């Protein structure tokens, strides 16, 4: 194998591993969509108490970062009342439809 082919193969492997480093696994996006509409859109829709928030408001990596680092700091009480499984399902739905996903969604 030529040196340039080895470099290309290594680059592709690093790019693939980097793109899957944040991938959500185990969440049910259909249930997440239901929970997002029921629990999140109550406050995060036009005219409500919190800023309008749609899956396309963040990239897939930003959704990952939010759920891994910032969700616990959410000012509302909803994040404390949802189960870990429910949060994983919402995370999966938002991740799957983030701004840079193959199927971005405006409001679910």
C-alpha cells in the first residue's frame, strides 16, 4: 500500500471516529418526539416563557454537549422530573433532527 493511501485511510478512520464520538445510542426517537412536544414545547414555543426551541436550533454535537454538560443546569423543573430514559429519548430525537443531521426538523 502506498504511503498516501495509508494516510488517506488513517484520515478516514479518524474522521469516522470523530463523527461518531458524540452519537446517541439507545434512545427511542419516536418516544422522544412525543416527550419533546409534551414536555419541552410547553415552555419552548412562540409566546411562551422560554425561548422558542426546535431540533434545528442546534447541531448534533451541540445537542450532545447540552445533554452531557448543561441539561442538569436547566432552569426549569422538567429536567429533574423526567427519567434518564425519557431524557435519552428526547436527546435521541433532537440529535437525529439537529441542524446538520440528514433529516433536520423545525418543530417535530
